[in-house]
């Protein structure tokens, strides 16, 4: 964003939380995760353990339930960034982005990693 300023280009960063898209589609992500797991060396699988894969799949399913299906929240921010005379530098979209990620960005890295 700062580098583009020298060329007269204004850049707005849009930071969405969890939204239901093809990127967060559980079936696609599970299929890719299982495909990668099958290609991993047995030694690596043993290091992580079978529980690791199971826990990842459970966390993935839980995340999907929390995804927001209202994509207009994101597209409204895009529209504002493109059409506003004075667009914001950053747009945090969704309750999770505003209530979790913004406060986390102010905490020390060690604490953020723990959370």
C-alpha cells in the first residue's frame, strides 16, 4: 500500500473475517487436506499423529458453522473503497474481524500466539 503511494495509487486493505465462500467450503478443504495427508511421509505422519488430522477436521467443521453467509458486507466495503472520495486505509469486515482480529493486533505477539 505504501509502495504504491509513490505512483499516485491509493490502496485500501479489505480484511474480511470468516465468510462462506469456495475457499471456506468444508468439502473442498477436507478433500485437499486429506489429499495432502496421503502424500506426507509415514515418519511425518507418526510425528504429528492421527489425532492431529482428526482435530484439524473437527476444527474445520466448527469454523464452517461460524462463517457468515452475508457477502454483501464485503462487497459494500469494496464499493465504498472504490467510489468514495476519501476511502479508508483499512476495512475490517464481519464481527469476528472487528471483535477479534483488531484487538489481537494490539497485543504482544507471544500473547496473540497463545490465544
